[in-house]
C-alpha cells in the first residue's frame, strides 16, 4: 500500500492591516513619478506657449512704429507769388541752418542781397523723388524773380521737403525711428556689447558667468546691486514682461531669452534691441531706439554720431532718467567717460581716441523738437478721413507715412489772421478779452485740397475744433443755393428778373406764420434778382425760395456740398440751418470751381515704410450744377464784393485784386460769416461766441476783415472766371429789367444764358447831349 496522502497545507493569509500597508507603499512610490510626469508635461506646455508667444509676436512688436504725418512740399518756381519772408519762414519750419558761402551741407542756406542760396535736402514723396541740390532764389515785387543753380542754369521747379507735422503714436506713446544695422555707425553696437554684455556672442540667451558674478556682488552688498541679464533678456523684458522684480519674471525671462536665440540670430537680436531700448522721455512721448535718441539729444541722424556721442547713448542705456544729459549733465558726463574707458579696455577704441572723446563736451542740443503737432486742428481732419479707411491699430503700429495737403505757410497765415483779427474786434467793439471765437478753412479752388484748418483762436490747443464740429446757423450764406436753383431755370429766372421785396407774411402748417424782414428793416419794392443777392435782401430771397419750392432749394444745397439735414421749414431759406464751416467750404468750393464738386480732402497718399503705396487719394470731380448757372451766380457774388454787403473788401485787399463771396449774419447778430474765393483759394471764416450770445457783429464787420487778412497773407490771386460759350453779357436797366445802352444812367452789365435775354428795351434816360455824343462816337467807330 502506498503512503497515505499528506494533507495540503493551506497558505496562511496575511493580516488585513499588513496588506493595506503594502498597497499604500506601492502607491506612494508611484506618486512622485506621476507628479513629476504631470509637472514635466505642464512645463513642456508652458514652454511651448512661451515659444508661440515669441514666434507669433516678435516680428510685429519689433516694428511697432507710429504713423508719420507730413505736409505738402513747398514748390518753388520763377513767377510764384511768394516773398522772401515766406521762404524764410519755410526754412525755419524745416530747421535749415545758416551756412557758409558754399552751403556744403543739405539743410543749410545763405542769405543773399535779394534772395537766398539754399542747399535742399533730398526726399521721397508720392509725387516722386526730389534730389538734394543747391538753388539760388531772387525775389522782386512779392514773387520769385528767378530760380537757378549757382552756375546760372534755370530750374523750372524745385521742392522743399515736406514738414513732419505729427505722429500717431501707439497707446504706449512709444516713438522711434527705425534703423538697420547697416545704417548704424559700426562703433555703436560694438560699444553696447562691450559695456552691457561682453559675452553676447558666446552665450545662448542666458549667461551663467554673469549671473554668478551678479549673485556674488548682491550677497556681498546684501541687496540688489548688479544684474546678470544679457541683452537678449533685456529685450525679452521690454517686449513681453513687466519691470516688476520677482523670481517668476526672471524665470520667464530666462526661458524666453533662450527661445528667442533659437529662432533669431545675434545680428537680428542686437538690431532689434538698438531700436527698442528706452532712452528718455519727452512729455508723454517715450523715446525708444538709438535712431530717435540721436535726433532727440544731438539733433542729427544716428549715422553722423561721433565717438563721444556714441558713448553717451550707450551710457544712458543703464538709466536714461538718472543719466539724463539735460537734467543731470555731471552724472551723464561721468558715466559717458566710464563707457569710453570700457570701450578702450575692450579694444574698440585706442587710448588716444578715448582721451580725445573724454575731453569733448556732451554736445546735447538745448531743446529737442517738440513731439506735439503744431497744427492740431488740421490733424483732426486727417484723423477723421483716415478713420474711414484704416483701423486705429494700423495707424499706431505700422509706421505708415501719411502725406497730406496741408500748406504750412497758408496754415500759419490763417492762424495769425484769426488771432490778430479777434483781438482787434474785441478792442474795437469794447469787448472783454477772449470773448470771441472763430474758425477758418482754406481750400484749393480746383481740386478740393484743404490747405489750412483753424478750429479756434488758440491754434496750438488740441481741443474743440469749431471748423469741423461747430454747427452754427449760416444765415445768408445759404442764399447761394436759392439763387443757383433759380438760375438753373433760365426760362423763368435771370439776373435781371424783377423780384418782389415788399413785406411778406407766409402761413404754413397748423396756423404757423412766418414774416421775414430785411436787415435794415426797409423794403425795396421790385428789385432785379442780382441786386436782391448783392444786397442780401431777405424778403425777396424768401419769396424766390418759396416760389422755387423748399425741396428743390434743399436739393441744390446738398448737391453743392452741405451734408447736414436741412429741415423743410421756410426759415431754412434764410440760413436757419446749423452747418460746420468745413461744409460751407465744400459748398463754395463747388461754386468757385464752376459747378464741379471735388470732395474736400486732407490726404494725398498713404505709404508703407518700405516705400510702396498703400493707398492714393486721387482727385474725384463730379458735375454738381450747370456751368452757365454757376457762372451767373459767381458773377453776382463778384458784384457782392464790389457794391454789395462786402464792398469794404475794396479797401481791405490789395489794389486790383478781385474776389467773389457772400456775407452771412444770423438773428440777433450771434454768428458772423464770410465765404469767398479768388483765383486759386476758397476761404471760409466764422466768428461768434461759444455760449451763443450775440456778438453785435455782422458778416461784414466780423468775419470779413479776418477773411481779407487771410487772403492777403497767402498772396491770393484775383478771381478768374471762365465764361461758358452759351453766356452773353448785356446792359440792363435795373428798374425795368430790360435792355438799355451802357451809357444810360444806372445801367448794369449782367450775364445771360443765350436765349434768356430780355426781349424789350428800356427807354434811355440819358441827357440829349450824352446821347448825341454816344451816337457820334458810334458813327466814328
């Protein structure tokens, strides 16, 4: 028999407590690995995020530049109506400096006996490049008599560079002039590296040696006395991070610096740093980059800096406020000389050059050019027109070059006329000083370019712009629309048509009554249409408008350029319509241009920094009214300035200068207007009070003298009217509206569309002797 089976030994169970400890032990060993893995993934994701930030934003941030706004260049040619004082003012605005006889440097000039020798600066513009050249100008009788080279060769046309009138800054108000590494003095980047980051070309964004050196210095001093940041880290901090000191910021700064150097080479990083570094403050404007800093401190482009000036810019990198050479010249000088010493140690300059540069003064100009636009009123119009086509962000970051229609000499003349004119009016009429306000707009007759905008008596004040935004009743300026509507119907109305100027009581809408009266409270019976406009009779003008129909007159006003809503109330016919001066300028520009409306524009072109055109603002002209009707109206507006409400212009303008225009006066003498034009320019002036209280001024006594002062100041040319082929001139008896002889008493010359002439003749009331003399004169001819 075999052995009896041995009983199976049951495995002993571990106590429940021991098993639990075993599971916990295994789990506790896993947690560090899990936590480490999660942290590693999170760190990787965070680094990936920082990398995305670097790649996606570096290029855009690197070239965030304010838009620069330029005036129109000043054109010079023989025969131009401009005097020596005007050219002197233009040279001052453009910062030309008196030079020697050879005027060797562009931007210099020499005064001659009757003119100037000017070495112009070359420039690029939407109309083409202009070379730098030497010009000799001679003046005579308020004009350029000759324009030649120094050798005597005639120059047909030359232009002075456009004036930088404004910048549209980023929201940070950072300003800079972008420069390429190839444009810099070679010593400048070398000096920066030798002083701020000697191992720049050896490290990869973070320099452990510099960090260790700074740590030792900080421990010894028991405070932060030395930084270990590389130029790359400083660039990262300026672009992406705050200035607040913390370990987290330093951690981000180090990682992003390494990432930045993985994507971009040292030359690109150094070039960007030189364009980004903060180097001072000018009011709200922050001075960034060596290009702008060179202009701001030395008044010269960075390409022309000498060794001492290069060292001063590098010295200020450490602390532009602390080492401000204008406020703290001793500190700045000591720091500059220390930088020169460091440059010599690094072998960038020799000992002789170091000592020579250390002996130089700081060479800082006493006062930098202002960052505030001298023409804020005009800039308001530029901004308004830009807003139709561009985002604000594009204007603040893309570095666009905006070329405008501003003519600085016209703008200055308008500003001076407004300021002096208001002071004179207040003094003459016993008003408290600064009681009156004014606005003015000057445009081209032919193309609608806006030459000047004055929004108030304080031309340098960036505040409420009355020329663009003040909506004031325009009074008799509106009558031009009424009379043009009539003259567009030669079968019904001509300049000789007799209008009824007897008292008018007009009933309309729910028992309302309108009873207009003339300014002098007198009525004149039957008057020719021309005389009703020339003398600005309200009653006959109102009757005419009612006969034509309010909708027709309002349509004409809109066609001419008024954009405001015009209510269909009878009082609108006499100018109870609130309109800003800029729209009145558009209305009278259309009349001055023979019925062709050219939308007023303040911008010629917008150019990208690299020179390609982004957008042109070409001349757009459209026919707004028949040429013959406008010609007849302009003839009547010319007569306004000869024998009508604006006849005082005969003593206010140069002898022989002919213009056309219309006065405007509102109820209780609250608003004083004059709108008119010569051969080249249209000008509109409003005078009133901001509180809308009466001024006691009519259009003739308030706005008119200022308008005349503007036209004198800009050397406006006489009226030039092109007579259409279908218009003839005849002599008319104003009492009958019929033809008469030119020698008959009271006879007036009037223009007529052919076929609309009066059919009958008026008996001549000349004396028998005069009639006999005229008969004999005709016989001899």
